């Protein structure tokens, strides 16, 4: 067939037009020339899922700003982000000159699957549209005549990702499974990339538990990015956005919705969480609408698989892989002690207008004197004096400090946080969980928690002191000052009552020194499994943690938190409550403990201050007291936390 010169010019012009349109609009290229292999093994023209539309929307925001695109994606399983990223990279490699791209997964085999997505698409592009490929090492590298190159690497390779060169396009998947991510990603890859407008960097993965690098990084950037303090933009993509996959038509034909089916309570709760998160998140709401509701087919799909997981006791895995929000995506392998509803109420009701003080004076090392830049000179100083039974006088001064950013735990160290100053006629007790005070992040902190106690009202946290560089002898001065300040107005003439851990922590020296200074009211350890139990009858003072006393201590405190018998006000104590887990030992017994990499020192100190007053109380009688009627009523679902620190793409 022969064409006229005019027809040839028209064809050339049309080809040039297609090349230009594809160059300037990746979506034009994807919807007309991109082919993919779907979950059923069929190759067809690419069409966006809703989840991929969200991805496009986020990218468009940064492109309009002409800044680097750096996205950290926490997602559900198989929502199409890896495929979409591969197509975006291929578009840049084909239509922009000298693009250097790196794509990596945790295993070399998985990295090769990403390369396969690009190969399927490239091999089906018209020869006149794309540059010729000059180099191809299957599953390793591809290079084109326009100078663009992509290297397929692995998170487990001996050398770091992108070591030795500076990529402009970076895609890392399966983040939670990459060994040593701090070295491979933080120290290596992140330092090799420079946030210019040509940088396109995507890190993505499903949740790998509620502890570890990925969980910590997600929480950090979710808090810091809206403030302009983080490079990576956090984006969470829930499973309902993959409408063509969850569920597939074939699955529905195999498992049709029963006519009398009603979702179980856990499914209804999950549905409300998903609807609330999507409708309250700007970049999701733009795609799904303000009034999005989960289709009945998706509710049935989730309910069906959830109940199957319950029978297999794998429901926590199901939650992490098919989450409604980022909180569920980071579900850990162990059960949390406190529900999210309890944590929300505690966080909402805590006092935020507290005053912080530095303690100086007798028995306080000079190294703990505050820097003048953080002293609040507009507030009065408080002088505290104590006359011991030995005729000694001890003096301290509470120096008021300026408000600080409590989002950083380090900012709370070495400060006395006062949520309520001493009030005459109240009873006070203090729990102390001492440590070696070596100043390390993984070292147990030394904590002193003071609580108010009343017979008709819940116990309430009135003060807290925490440090990671105070040893037991150094703790004495701080604890003594707190006891002298609160004890002098206490209803009981003995003053403030101490309860100090003696076995798992080096608390003996602290307790002895306090007694030598005249603070003689300490918890007396009682065998609660004896035939006759009487408070105060025992031979040892302090709390001796062992196989039976630790569960007794912590279970009573958990009961107090859940039933509003103990009201915490410290942000970081509530954070510890949120991270508190029920773990199973090798013998099958349960142990309440902090998550890996977290701490529970504030919890232990608070539980000691609580148990010393209520160890012998009858729980049935306590539940009928006046304040039990004032317990907060937890709504079925009251998850306002998705709206906190929410990223509003387009308004960042």
C-alpha cells in the first residue's frame, strides 16, 4: 500500500503529536499505550483503580509545585501501587533523556517481577513512539538510546541500594521486610538522592507490625510532614479503593451474599473506621467523595475472610493486610492491652495546661540545673523545706520552666511535670521505678509518678518526673523534694506514701536513703495468697516483683485504667499505655509488657503508686462507688484520630 506525500505528512504529524502528548502527560501514555498483566494472568490495556487515582492526585500536587516527589506509602495488599509506579518510571525513562532509575524490593526475585511489569508494557509500545532499547540484562538492567537507564536491585544485596551513583527515580517496595533499613535506606539511599524537582522517589509497603523502623518512620513523618519537618510525604491507601479486586466478580459468583446475611460487630466497626478515614482524609475524599460508604459486596468480602481468620487465629494478620486506616495497618502480632477507644478518652481528657519545674537544691547534682534559656521568669519559684528526724534540714527550689514541645519525649526528661499542685487534705502516694541511669535510648528510665488518692473519687495523676540519666542514689533528692512538697499538706500525718520496686530494679539504695532522710512511710510487701491477709503486716518494705506479684500489680492497674479508677495526664504515659502488649511466653503464660523498642517505666511507676493504696480493696465494692457512674461511655466507634495530623494534599 502506497501513501501520498500529503498522507505521509499527516502520519508524521500525528506521530509527533502522540510523542508530545505522551511526553507531557503520563496519564495519556498509560491509558492509550500501557499494557499490564493482571491477577488472572491476562494482558490488557491499563485502567486506573481508585487507589491509583489517589496516587496520581498526590503526584500532581508536587508536580504543580515543581518540587521533588518523595512519597512514603503505607498500604493494603495489592492495591496497584507497585504497578502504577513502574508505569510512571517507564514513562519517564522513555520520554525524558538521561533518567537514572533504581527499583528494588526485598528479594531479587521480587525485584525481577517489577522489571517484568516494565517489560510487558515496553514490548507492546509502537516502535515509532519509544526509543530503542540498547542494553538489557534480564532482571538486572535496561538502557535506552536516549541515555535513560534503570537498575533492578535488592534490599538484601551486599552493597547498598544505588551505591556509587545518584538516581533521579527511586522505587523501594516491601519496606517492612528490608533488613537493616536504617543503614540501607536512611544512611545509604536517602543520602544518595537530592530533593530537586527532577527527583521522583517512592517507598512503599504493607505494615510490618506496630514496632520497628517502618512503624516508627510512619508515625514520625505523619506528625512532621504537615509541619514542613519531613522529606517524605506519608500516604495511606486502604483496601476498599481496589474495587475491581476486592472482591473479584469470580469470587462473588463462588461466594454470593446470603439473603439473610448481616455483618458481625467487628465488620461493622471496621466499615465505620474505613468510611471515617476515607471521608476525613483530603486526598482520599477527592477521589471517593465526602459521603463515601463501603459497598455491601466489600463488607461481605471482609466479613467472610475475617471470620475465617478468627477460626485460624490469624485475625491480627488479616487486620494488618486489609486495614481500614493506618492504625490497623500497623497492627502488631501481639494483642494490645488497651483498646483504641480507651486511649482516645484518656488522651482527650488529660490536662494540657500543666506547669513544668526544674528541681535544684540539697542532694541534687549541679548537672541538673536548668539552662537559663528555658526558665520562665514570669512565674514564682517554689521553696520546699524538709526537717528530718535526725535534725537535718533539706532545702529545694522548684524553678518554673517555659512551655516546651511535648511531642518529643526527650523534652520531658529531668522535669517535674505538675498537673495539680498540692492541695491540703488529700492523700498522696508515689511509685518509683528506678534504673541505672546511663543515658541510653534503650536504657530503662528512672520515673517517679505521684498520684492523688481519695476514697470517693478516682486516683488522679498529679505529677511526674522522668529521666534516663539518673541512678538510684541521684533519684533520692528528686523523690524527697516531691514527697516534702506534697506530703506537708497531706491528710495523713505520715505524709506521702512511697512504693519502690526492689527486685527487678535497683531500688534498695533509693528506699534506704529516703528512710534515712525521714521519709519512713513505705509500702509493706504482703503475701496476698496467705490464709489471713492484713495490710501492713510483713517483714519487707517496697514492692518485690516476682512471678505472681507482677501480674497482680499490672492487672489491677489495667483494671483501674479501663474502669476510670486511675486518670493519667502525662502524654508519654498514655503513649506507653497505647504500646502496652499482652505477650505469650514459651510456657504459654501471658506477660504484660511494652512493645519491642518501647518502654513501660511510667506504667510501672504509676501502677506502684496505685497498688499501694488499693491492693486489699474489694473490687465489687469499688465498682459501686460514686465515681463509677461518671465513667466515660465509649461510643461503638469514635475514631477522631484519623483527622489528627492529616495530610491535605493541595493545602500542604
